[in-house]
C-alpha cells in the first residue's frame, strides 16, 4: 500500500502536544478543532483535510495497519540507530520514518496484531522502549522517511509475528 493510497483513506487525525494528568502527550483532534478518538471512526478525516489546518497529522491504526514505535533509538541529525533497533527496523522491511522529536522511529506495515490484538509495550534492549500497536491507537506521521526502508507499507504479518514473540520474551 502506498502512502498516497493511505492518505486517501479516512483514518487521519490532527494532533497537538498537551499536558494530560501531568504528562505531556499528543492529543488527537479533528480538523474542525474538536477532539478526535482513535476508536471512533466518525472523528477521523483524510490526510488532505488534516493537512489543510495543521502540519501535525497522525494515522489511525487497525483495519490491517499496525505500527511499531521505537522510542529513543536513534538521532535524526546523525542518522545513527542503536544496533537492536536497526536490526528490528530492517527485519520489518516496511515504511519507516523518524518520530516528531527525531530520536525515535515508527514503522507502519500491513498486518494484524497477533493473538488477542492488545498492544505490546516493553523496554528496548539498547533503546528506551518498543510499542507495537493496532486498532484503537494512532501514530504521529512526519513523512521523514528512513532511507533504508521501503517507501510503501508492505504486507509483513510473518515479520510482525516474529517481532512480537521476540519482544514478549524480553520481559
């Protein structure tokens, strides 16, 4: 699936940094300024609708799209990744991009969350944390492509299953 095909789907939200319960977080919004919810399709828009009002867009996961978030695994300015995060990103072999702060990475792939579909959040091996999420969540979208990953979302169910098993064994 190409990024342009994905942008046509109604699975996008805007987002803003806000303090919620004492912690800075990225809160999803609709282009009209009302809050969006990653589990309420009626609050989602197209990428064009979001980008018309904000430079900060996010993609809602689920319905065949899974995201893997590597926190504090790299430095966009130096282009360096930790060894284990580099290995995992390359093994997923799907569209990857730097996170908004430039010190993390997201990989988006065509797959479904294995097992019960619950998100997996674990400490990383040589980076802060890995999060694997599907339905009910969204990821920020920067379009700052990771040069060694495909420019499209690739079908990678087997790779996702292997990563989920590996991460589950880390805990």
